[in-house]
């Protein structure tokens, strides 16, 4: 079988010198006046400042494969998709695509707020490469998917942002190319609609079409890509079965990510207690990407400026929507006398179990109060972590259930003894 | 092994106009010009009447200043009619060039997010101008009746000049829109450039007032043949075939060379816009 996508030695270079400012003749004149001095100083800036957004990328995709592309921001994911979508040209290398390509780098490209929903469906469809006939025949399906039947003849400017996104995604989801290129579009809309979109995506892949899917959401990639490519600083760091790539990504999260969880606080926020750091770690390494099946820890470092009687620390975890999941306190399992409240520096480590969180983003609040009296301080949402599912599809289903947590609980089932036996 | 559908090689310089690909995207051209038309007069009081207001007021002004005050000759045609018949193709051309010249920079989100032949954007801006032209043309009918201008066979020549004006606007529009992506000066130079071009074209005055030895110079402006031809088709004076031939040759040269130039630079639009 011949590959449907073949990428060879693909590289893309951006010249930063000429990129941000719009070139105008005035700039050119200014540059001309400046440049002799530049030469004198030995810094030929505008010519030399280039960045390689992609370096020597090679891979092949077979027809019907669903491949995920992961990597942190700036790793080159979007550049790769832009080149494959033919929006921009590679600086070096070549690639071939052996089928009709539909690419979806943004939801609702070309939507115009003055036009009605119906008009925008046709316009957006045409922009994505659908014919008028094709859009016409799928129109009812698109509208039903978006759940905006009632507002079809209302200008989009009166839509809520959620409705606009639903309609835009519905158009895109009904694109039927042989190769579908999708960039992080699932990051929009409410959770329920995201689930619907994911479902539509798996439908597309089950229909045997080739999909290239970029996401920062490893769970989504895990859920329906059998293979993944990890990009790091413009090069392929690893490629292979999604589970292995995802595991590698997490193990190396520290090297790939600079941890953003470690926070230094400004001096003198509280005269009694000063929080100095909050860190999250899993499998012994600092990270803010959490494998949902494994336990992890939150470590709080603080300094008591003086002895504070009856004080207690608490941790509050909220999900993306701001719904609180739970509050925990260092006082819960101890009596207050057991806690050391002398002046000095302290470290508290809170252990959180694996198999509790649903996939998604979470925010933590840390604070301290005096029982029945007052709050000493509370730092809202001072740390953040993402939870992803490392198991296969059957496990991923757990995250779509009703409820704000998805605990893995042991069920013991035995046959009940009949009394008459 | 079959040849792949799409093969992009950084070392291969794109050549050819890819007309087949352009044909495949013809519906997008329709949708984009339809969008331009739909939103152009949204939230305006006068709506599509603006298409008439612009040439009508220019006609009244020109009639007052040039027809009455300076007594500009008009080849025996009543000056208001003379001016309006010149203003029709001119207004279409000027608006089409202005809109298409600014069209690419106004479509940044499309260019950076979706692939399609970029030439569709300036082309749609030109095509959208045709509707305004048709609306403004309707006003010509009562004017022709009022001044008792009879129908002539030469009217059949009108489409030729409309097509020429469209092609010329497309050629100039492609060139300016591509330049505009890299040099935003175009946006500021455009109105001035259009105004200069108006005075270089026989809109206010007839070509016949230009001394014979300088005629060829005015023919180098392809709008000369188009505007004069437009009037001649309606008022039955004699066609200046030389001017028309100049117009056709220069217009075709401009369209083809702009199209090749556009093709050469369009791949870089997404990176520099």
C-alpha cells in the first residue's frame, strides 16, 4: 500500500526580522539609514534573525490511519499543519498528499456577523471547499447537529458565542475529504458539545478516512488516534503507538515543559504566614500534566512569621467551570495540638489518589484560616494542572459520565445465598 | 504507482497559472462576491441606492462646473448625458480597483487559515462591483429617453467595453492587492492614484479636445478606449478603432502579466500579511 501522506525533510524557516512589522516604504528608508550603523556594530540583525519552526520532518501516513500530533506550544504543530494545508510553503523538503484534503485550522473561518446562520453555512462550506450542491444536500444534517434550527434566519451577530461555534463546527464536521487535517478545534464550545465533536471525529475515522489531528489534549489524542507524533522544538522527538508516545511525553514533561507550577510570592502578603511555593509532582518528578490513573502530590511550602494558634491550612480544587470538587485541610486527620505552629519554615505534602479525577484542567486554591474566626490568607487558583487518561478507549468512557469526578471504585459482587437452601 | 494529487517541493518554483484549480474553486468566487454584495449596504439608510448616488452626484457636479461654467465641449451630446455615460464605466472601474486593491489585507483570517487560490479574493471584489454597475446603468435609461437618444445597433458593442473594464480592473486589482500585502503604502496611495487616473481618462472631457499629435499618449491609458467606446456605442458617433485596439492589447497584457506575478508571490502571503 502506498502512503496517502508522505513528508520528506520538511523544514520551515521564518525570518523574524521582517515578520512582525508591516513593511512600508518608510520602514525601508529607515532601515537603509540604520543599516550602515548596524554593519559598524557588527550586528546584521534583520538578515540573520531566523527561526526554524520545523527542522527536517519525515513521516508517512497510510490511508485510513488516524495520527495525532502532540507537543507544547511553539513546538511546530501549527506550522506543520499550515504547510500540509498548503497555506504556506516549506523552506526545504517536500511532501505529497494522495487525496482530497480538507483542513480545519480554525472553526468558523470566514463567518460574517452580518449574515444569517443559513447564509454563513453556505459561505463557510464554500470556503472549506464544499460545493453548493454538497452543502445543500447536507444542510439539514448540519443544522440539526448544531441545534440552531430556530435561529437560521437571524444574523450571526445576535448569536451567543457558543451557538456560533456549534454552527461553525457543524459545517466543518460535515466535510468529507479523504484526508482531514484538524487543529485543536475541540478546545472550543462547552463540554457536552466537545463530546459530540469527538464522537463525530471518531465517526470520520471509522469511515476509513485519514485524519491528522493536532491537540494539546493528550486524552483526546489517546482516545482515537492509534499513532502519535511528538514534536519538540521543530523536530520529531518521538513517533509510535499513541500510548507509548503519551507516556514518553509525560515522563519527559519536565524537559519538554518548563514547570509553571512553582510560584514565588511577593513578600509581606501576610504578617503571620507567608506561602513560599506550591508544586505538583507525579512519579517523583515535578509536572503539571497528571496521569489520571496514578497518585500525585501537591506540596505547599510556607513560613510562620510567628506562632499562630488554631490556624489551619486548606486546599480547594476546582474544575475548568469553577465548580469546586473538594476542600481538604491539614487539620482533618489530626488534632490541632499535633500541628506545629511555631515560627519557622514548613513543608506540607498532600497525597491525592489515582483514579479520581476526570480528564480536564483543574485549578487549586491554597489558604489558611483560624478556626471559627477569620481567614489569614487565600490564594485563588494559584496552581493549575491537566489530567489525562493513559488507558485505552474503554477507560476513556469513564470521563464522559455524569458527575464531576470519575472515581475508580472497587466493586465486590458475590452471589447472594438463598435462605431456603 | 499513481502520481500524487498534490506534490509540493520547496525547491521547485511554481509556474503556470493553475487554471484547472481555479476552475474548481469557481463557486467560492461566487460566494465571496455574493458576501461582499450582501454586506456592503447592511446598516445603511440608502442601501443599494448608493450605487446610483455616487455617479449621479458626480454627474451633477461635473455638469455644473464643466458643462455650465467652463463650457466643456462634449461631442454634440448634452453634457449631463455625456458625463454620466463616462462616469458609469469609470465609477465601476475606480471602485473595483479600490476594493480589490484592499481586498487581500482585509481577508487576513482567510489567508492564514484556509487554502484556496488567492486570486479569488481580488477577483470577487471586482465581480461584486458589477452589480453596482448594473444598478447605476438603470438610471441611464430614463436619461436616454429624456434626451431622445434612439436605440442603435452599435449598442451591441457595449458588452465588449464592460468586459474590457472588468478585465482591466482585475489586472490592476491583482497587482495592487499583492503589493498591498507587502507594502501597506498602497492603501494610502490608492485614492490619489485613482484621482490622477480620472483626469487622465476622457470622463470629464472628450478625447477630441486632445491635440492630434498627443492622441497616442492618451491611448496608452486603456481606459481611454473603454470610456470612448462606451459612449460611442450609445450615441452613435464613430468608433476610434485604434484607441480600442490599444485598450484591448494593453488590458490583456496587464491581466496576464499580473496573473503570473500574483501566482509567483501568493505562496508568501500567509507569512507576511
